[in-house]
């Protein structure tokens, strides 16, 4: 995997055979040739997400850390978005003094882009240390210094010898990968090398083993987009069956991250986000792991808890807890079910979150008629089939797209969902069409576990009962696309690509026609 020996991280196209372009039905996606999927591209693209954003989003959560964006000034502007997560976490923790993330740009000029910017970076590192006194520094290398061949690591190696704080290096150039989620791997790579492998205290030793009578300690790999409310629900569930919890690395200190090497088990709450770090802890520290479900919805929460409990010998305790919680939760949501039953839902988010939320809406009596995932890899493979099977074989349209709002609005016009559930930026497209829309995550709300199941049902009921705002909005906005675009194949710009090994061709247009014949779109 290169985590220990390589300086940079491979793109997920290479590591996980991930893909960014597909349009058609869920059933056809399961049958699609993975090589063709990986090679597909769009001949026209409108907006997209660079791996710099998730990298910066993760690393900016590290407490008392200064972020240096190594490049021209424009890339550093992404820090404004990343800063939101940090500010909201302070609010959730009840702190009156809200602290901003500290991020600095090297502000490379045209001359430095031509002649090299290493000196500017070195000066920025020392000035940041002297003026801000951070507990750690993170350097994010952008496209420009990488293209001209600047040696980021030699600069950081020199600085590490002279400064008494960890300095983390991350190479997150957008041109190196089209899969935005590679940015998570880049962030974990930086954390492992900065706080564990190259830390001045050295690597923590392996844990000898759990002593008799000692509660198991479980790492929960969190996300910046999972709020404190959901983290508290995770703690409640695992504490209830006798498990102690470490949560990190987002919003965790260096010391807390180093303690994660001493756990008895590591657990993912999003395989798309977590697999790189989990693999490191398993290979280097022998820590077993759970990397399958996301605890959203009753079935996935049950499976997630049982997988954990079986690993640490607490299966009976977990089964009792699950039975009690499920019974209480089902009774609590009964009053919402009449409003939700039979409603048709379109979901849009990172692939795994969208898929498990689809299973949740089905448990509430709704039907999935469409799903837009920001990329596709093997972690999502089995879940498309599960969604189709759960609704009696009814297929649905799938759009694998790094945003591309022109495709989304075209599809929504065709499938006409009763409810749209997606990221805030996606909800804007749905709102312009007058559709009831709800956020697929919001850090102040509950989504995971049993509390999340209840709160989600309550929230969807409220959205469906109050659609007036979006309807009026749709009547008073200028729509971004001409009417004739909505008559087109939404996937017309996805190019069919030949598999050079087999001569197979991914027939995107045939998928669209097949989906149309089946009434999927």
C-alpha cells in the first residue's frame, strides 16, 4: 500500500479501482466491467471536487495545528470551508470562545512558480512557528510546486531537525487523481508519518494484550462530517454493552491519536473514509478491525454492533441491547410512518452514506428511485443489490458523478421524487425544482444508531409536511439550464471506453435506453 515506504499516496483509481463516471441503473452497475468503469470519463464536466478539500477538511480538525497551503493564493481559499467544521465543533462542545482554524498560504508568485518555491515554504514554516506557536504544523502541497518539481520532503526534513513540534507533509495535488476520496488517504498518511512513524518520541510499542477483567478498548474512526451528537450516540451504544471508546483522529490531539495504537479493535463508521488507516493499524500493530457497515438504520446498526461485540466477546450483551433498543425505537416512530409510507426518494452523497441512508428510508416504508454517488468502488458493490431486493426488485437510476449538477437536475426532472435527500449543495438543485429537500448529514442532528433512526424519521416527516418554501422558490428563480437540456439523455457526455485487455466496451447510451424502457428513468 505504500503507507510506510512511499512519500505520496496512490490514487484510488489505482488502489481501489474506483470510478467517477457511470449513468444507468443499479442492476446494470452491478454487472458493469470494473476496468471499463474505471476508465470512463466525461467529455464535458461542470464543477468537481479536488482531493485537496477532503485532505484540508480532515487535517484542519487537528487541535492547535497551523495549516500551510503550499502553492498560489487561490488554493488556500478552501480553508474557509474547512474552518466551518472546527467552529461548529467548538459550538457543540459549549465553548464560548470559538477558535478558528489557522491556515496560511505561501502565496507563490509567478516568479517562484517558474524558479521554485522551496525557500518561500521554508520561510513560511519558521515564521508560522515563531509567531503562532502551534503544537504542530501541516503542509499541504498543491499542484503548482509539484509540477515544477519542488522537493517538499527535503524542506520538511530540515525543519523537523530544527523545530520541536511535529511537521506533517501531505501531497494532495488535484491533477494526480480524479477520485476526491483519495484526499482521506493523504490525510491519514500525513497523520501516521507525522504523529507516529516520525514522531520524536518514536513509535508507540505494541500493546501486550487485554488483561483479565479489563474492558475492551475500541477505536472509532470518526469523520469531520459526523457531529458530536452522533459521536455521543456511538459512545452510548458501545458503553451500554461494556466497551470503552477512543474516537479519532478528527478533532483528536497528537497524544490521543498515538493512543489509538493501543486499542483492542478498530471500527469504521464509513469504509470509504477509513480503510487506509485501519489497514495501517492492523498491519503495524496487529489490531483487528470491523470494516463493513455504517450504523445508519436499524439493520445496519444491528450488524455493526454485532460485528464489534463478537470480536471482543460481548455478543450476548449486544443482542440484549439491540432487542431492547429496536423495540423502543420502532414504537417511537410509529406516528411518523403514515406520512412516509410509499414516498419516492432520491439520494445524493458520498457513495456509502447514500447507500446506507437508502436502506434507512426503506425501513421507514419509502422507496429509492434514484441515487447519485460522488464516486464508486468495491465497498458499495453489494449494497446496490440489497436496495433493489428490499423493494421487490424495483430498479433505480444511478449517477456516479463528482457533483455535475447538470446531470442531477436532468435526472430529477425525469424521475420526479417526492423527497430529495442530499448534501447542502445538492439540495440547492432540488430546491430550484420545487422538491422537498433534506440534508443527508448535518453535524447538529442525529443520524446514527437508534436515536438517529428516530430523529431521521421525525425530520423527514417535517420536510414532507412543509414543502411550500421550495415550491415558491422554484417559481421565482432563474433556472440554470435551457428547457431542451431536460429532454436530453442526462448521461450523454459520459464517454464509452474500451477495456484494452478484453475489447469490451461500456455502453453508456445502451444503459440509458435500457433504464428508460424499464421505467427507471
